[in-house]
């Protein structure tokens, strides 16, 4: 199969530059264009020296001639770029939240803007391959899931789908500071974030409607979700600990742990990037990779299921999953360009 020409709008953010790192070594594509106001006209490797000797690209102000595009902009700005690309007939994976929610009113409520192209929301496919692989394959526009939602949905999908837990779910997530992006902000200064851990957005984080939308869809019943994100002093990684009561039928089973582990293993048995592990995972176990590790634990004392999941927010939570979606949309092997194992220590 011929290589396709791909581009990134914008390559100068954390999600964009992580896309560049992975795409530059992808065997089925040529990264030919990347935009960014702050670096337009400069060599990508001069702005991002970790790509010295790897990237020849010069950052542009407009995307060049490409067959496929990734958009990695702040919300609302992303939608405007996606609209232009769709008019040019280019297939797109959007890494922002702008096409993840199916109800346009949610954008007013949660993101504070009126969606500029609500008609595209129906056409966009939610890009979680483990659930929507078939729809992704025929899509022209894929909405890459959020980082927190990826970890939470992959943790809970097997039991929500099989009706094994009550619809009242608590998701407690910890994220590294790169989740907040490269744009300067007080909360991500070293002296604010280092030696510090805090919960935030208790009134409702923007990823909450996305988690509720997807878990409701998977289980076919409305779910009640409490989602509390935390910022922890590390660069990459998300760890989500999810809690839900087991249904009364399951609590009484003698071998409930074995049964639940078997359900998770069956659900993810053919998945290259989701592994059901035998002990509570660490963010370092997936660092720099497209892997998600999931550990379900039946707490028989309380009758609750506890599921711990880990991803790298910039890979399975952003750039890696976007490339996985591109691979599916383009008919490449799904793992193409994503096979490097995690980095340790
Ligand atoms: N970081 C993560 O872990 C993560 C995970 C999943 C999804 N996402 C989503 O991915 C998108 C990008 O996130 P990020 O973390 O890469 O952010 P970021 O590091 O802050 O980068 C934002 C990018 O957008 C450009 N930009 C900023 N403000 C702009 C504006 N008003 N108009 C046009 N361009 C603007 C910046 O480039 P110039 O200033 O050079 O133009 C930069 O390239 C966001 O929608 C975010 O929610 C991020």
C-alpha cells in the first residue's frame, strides 16, 4: 500500500508534538506538514530539539497538501479547523473535545460556546477503537476521546455492558501535568505543581458529560457518575480508580473475583492495547506507550468492584489513540507505528 501524506494542526502543543514523534517513524505515512503560530517558519527540530536528526519539517502557518489530518487545538478553535478540512475532503481525527458530545447544547453548558457546526456532530464517530472499531473504519471524521474518559470508560465498559454493577459509579482520577497542555498557566508552574497534589473541578469537569454519554450508551441505562480529577506532580500518566457496587446477584458468588477477571479478559481478548493485569497497575507501566492496563478487584467485604486503569495521557489518551484511529480509517494494521513498548524506569 502507498504511503499517505499526513499533517498536524497544530504541531506546537503537547498533543501535536507527540503526534509528530510517533508519525515520523510510522511506516505507512509521510508527515509532510505541521502548523503552529508560535513557531511558523522555524524548523520543527529547532523548536523541539528531541526531534533533532529525525524531523526535517519546517512549521507552517497553513496546512499543506495532505491526504489525512490530525487537529490538536484548544476547543472551539479545533472545530473551526475541522470544518475547513472537511470542506477540502480530507479525513480528520480531532483530538479536542469538539466532536465528542452528540448533543450540541452540551457545548454551551460545559464548554461555554455555541457549536459552529452541529450538523457534523452526527457524522463524527467517537474514536474508542475497543468499542467502535467498525464505525471508525468507515468514518471521515473521528472524535478522539479525552484522556480521562479513555481511562474511565476502558475500566468500566466490561461490567457496565454486562450489567454486573449498579449504575452509580465513582471515578477518581489522577493526571500528570502535561494533561493541562503546553500553554503557560499558573497551576502548571514547577513551584505550584511539584510536591503538591490537589483535587479540582468538583462541581463538574468537562470530561464528565463524555464519560456519562459513553457509559450510558454502552450499558443502555442512565448512569450516575461522580468524577473527581486530581493533579499530581508527574509529567505524563493517568491513573483512574473506579468504584461501583456489584449487583446483588454477583455479590453472593463464591468465586466472584475469578468470574469478573474472566469477564474482563474475554471483553479485551483481541485488543492489542488493553491488557487485563493481575495486580494494581502503575502509570510507569504504560509510560510512552499506547497501552492501557486494567485491574478489576472485587471487594467482597463491601460488595464493591474497584477497577484501576492506567494510560499515558499523551499516547493512549491523545496522539497514540489518534494514530490507532487513523490506522483503522486508512486500512493499515491497527498497531502500525504504535508497537514500541513502554519506557522503564
Ligand atoms: N495534553 C493532553 O494530555 C491532552 C489529551 C487529550 C486531548 N487533549 C486535547 O488536545 C488539544 C490540544 O491540547 P494540548 O495539551 O496539546 O494543548 P497545548 O499544549 O496547550 O497546545 C495547544 C496548541 O494550540 C495552539 N493554540 C493555542 N491557543 C490557540 C488559539 N487561541 N488559536 C489557535 N491556536 C491556538 C498552540 O499553538 P500556537 O500558539 O503555536 O499556535 C498549541 O499548538 C486540546 O483540545 C486538549 O483538550 C490534550
